[in-house]
C-alpha cells in the first residue's frame, strides 16, 4: 500500500491504495467520483478521460500512485457551481449524447482539445482528435457539432477577455 495525496477538483485529498490500483479505480472507489467511467480494459474507449495537470489522460492507463502530487480534474469538477462548463452546455444544447456512458470522457477530451486549439477547431481536426473516444450510440455527428460550438464560444470569450 502507498499513501497518495493529490488535488482533485480543487480539494486536497489523500488515501491509501495498493501500488497496482489504477487512477480510475482510486477516483471511483476511494473518492466516490463515479462520473469517470470504465468502458473497456484495453485503453481504447476513452470513457475514463480526466485532466491531470491540465492535460487529458485516460485514467485507466495511469496508476493512482503516479498521480500523487498532481492536480486532477474530473467531470464533477468542470461546472462552476450551477453553471455548466461551456462544453457541457454545448453537449446539452446540441444533443451530443444518448445513453451518456461515453459523455464524461468525451467532454473532458473535448475541453482539452479546445484548450490546445485556442485559434479554433474545424470538423476534420475534431474527428481526428476524437479517435481515442468511442461512442456506441450517437454516430458522433452531434458530438462533433457540440465541440465546434463550444470551441466557438470559448474562443470568443477568450477574445473578449483579451480586448477588455
Ligand atoms: S476505460 Fe476504456 S480507455 Fe479507459
Ligand atoms: S452516448 Fe452512449 S456511448 Fe456515447
């Protein structure tokens, strides 16, 4: 067992976990953050994507001990109180989900994608970058629409901030 201490959604947390414990299991089972899903055991589906030190990571590919000292954000930490994050709002507005199983990972991957492309995104880039996130329900069309819309909102907010 190792003692793990990290920041999750802005709060310092700690706990003990076996060295083989995956980060996704630590989040779900030790911290009760079940918004991060497990959809495969082959690191392919992307349902487990979270942010570690600002970057999208498949939390089933990382050990909990490796995350000690890191700053982790999960889907539970994305909204600002009652206000949805622009990516969450865009998924809602554009019907970017059906069963919702893939949605937390999609939203965390999309947020990272938009942050890495402050100049904006085009459809081909969104589709290429979603390669690591699998959705069995939607056919992706509305997910792509939602990400493009969120990118637009976030880049215009960024521009408004710069101009202010
Ligand atoms: S659970 Fe499928 S990629 Fe992590
Ligand atoms: S909405 Fe069902 S898996 Fe994507």
